[in-house]
């Protein structure tokens, strides 16, 4: 019989994914569907990174790598973390993991015992609840009100704390809302963590796509020793399929997570590690990718401007734009199905990401600008003639 822990890892979210799967199936069948439901790039990894990997494979980098990551890779990640978090980061404050998801898994395993509790700030990335279930921990979801631009609210987080709460998980820039948490709200969160001796798990995988200054809570006074930052090459460097991310945190915690790697991954592929180190050292594609998403976000928002009864919420960074369609149709799933059926645009209903995002649709920016503009035209037509 499988363990309770593993059978407890159940997919989260409402049926919203069905819209995505239907859009996908119809596209495969040849329909002219514009897929704006997923968060994976429409373009390949930058050619310099591919070249670096090919050279690394030819250079006989075929052996085991150290558990926390190749020294060159950790050094490059530490430099990236220094830029991301705004405080000087040493290589021994870094562990390389197979993607940001594994960094999140390691962080949750690192700070929560079975029976412990965490606060998860919503709307959130779909895997968050399951990552806590996998650690045998419970969690309370705290929504960020849409009318507040999806910013976290200290009073709501305080109200969710329990005697066994050990951690708060946040994500900025946010998936799905695109909200970039303000310094003021992050400071309030930091105060809660310090007052109640909590860890702050901060998912910053979209940090280069923020559109403005990125503020990491790790840089706030007294927070470096209680913050674990989740990072990734997936979004910033166009490398979703390479599976490379990292966790930044206090040395002692990173040393313990290294022990977890002993029993879980036993290190990462050597040639991928070298290619990632080279991509980080030389910023392969990073600036272009950030500019591309900023241009796409601008184009999408521009093309939707002035659309009656539709309000943009959040949508300051990351790879998504959130539209409040509640005055046209409060049932976001019905709206998303209608948009797919009548205008052949696949989006995610907001309610799949939690209560606060109900009445919204999430539009992914993972298509070229021209296609995004066409999609915006279709959304406009659909919303204007809604019945
Ligand atoms: N965190 C957030 C907020 C995400 O949106 C994603 C992927 O979409 C991840 C983490 C995981 O990314 P990866 O494991 O590819 O680094």
C-alpha cells in the first residue's frame, strides 16, 4: 500500500485546467486556437547556452557533481542572488536544485516537520499546496484582495497564524496575478516573521521580469537569517526544460538541504551545470527575455485599454496579465469557456488559483506580440458582445 504522505499529494485547483486541456486538444485537432493558458516560453533557449552545453558534453563532463552544485555554478548563482536579493551572497549560501520547484520542495522540507503549519499567500502557483502535503504539514491560504492590486495584507496574515505556524510562503512577481509586492507590504510581512519567529519562503523565479526594481524580503533588516529564496533559470534564461534552479539561505540551512540532496538527487548533471554557469556568468538571453516580456505586457495592456467593464489588476511583472471580468460575467470559468468556444482563445479562469482571483481571467504572455494583439482583439470582441 502506498504511504499516506504520497497519496496525499493531490492536484490542487478547481476545474479551470479543463479549459486549458480543451484548448490544447482543439489546437492539436487543427483549430485556430490562441493558447494563452500556459506559462512556458514560446521560444527556444538562447543559442549561446545551447552551444555551451554541447561544448560541455564534448568536453567529457560526464561525471558526478558535488551535492550542493559545481563550485563554478554556485559562484555564478551566488552572483545572481546578490543581484536578485540586493545583499552580498556567498556560494555556501546556495544550493543548486533541479528547477525552482525542487528548491521550493527543499525549503519546505527544510523548515517544516509533519504536523507543522504554514501560511500560503494566494493567488498562488498551482504546486504550492501539494508541496506542503508532501512534507506532512498543514497550511492556511490567505488571499490578497483583488481591489488591493493583489498585494499581501498583514492583518489577514496575522489572523491566520497558529501556535504551530513555522513559515509563510510568498511569490513576487506573482504567478498568476503579475503583482509585484511593494516594499511597504514586504516590510510588514518581515515584521510578522520576526515577531513570531517564522521563516519566510520567498519564490522569486520571475525576479528579472518585474518591470521595475525587484525587492527581495531577504534584503530587509533582520531577514537574511530567516528567508529562503527560491530561484530558477526557467523563466529568466529561457530554460524551463533544463531543470535548473537554486535555493538561497543561511549557510547552516543550506548545509542541511545538501544532506537532503544526498538522498534525493545525488547531484545534478555536469554538462547542464556548466552550461547554466556559463549562461549566468554571461547573462545569456536574460536582458532580451526581460525586454520581450515587458514589450508583450505593454502591448497586451495597450490593446485592452478602454475596454468597458474590464479592469486590469496586478499585471506589473511576471509572465501574466489578470483581467477582472466580473462585471461582465461573475463566473470566470463560464467566461473562459465562452472565450474558447466563440473566439478560440484559451485562458485560465482566475478561480483555479483561489478565491481572490475569482471573476478574473489569467492571460499568459507566452506568445509573440502579433499573436497577443490578435488575441486582445478577440477578447475585446467577446467582452463587448457578451451575452
Ligand atoms: N514558482 C512559480 C511561481 C512558478 O510559476 C513556477 C513555474 O511556473 C515555478 C516556481 C517552478 O519553476 P521551475 O521548477 O521550472 O523552476
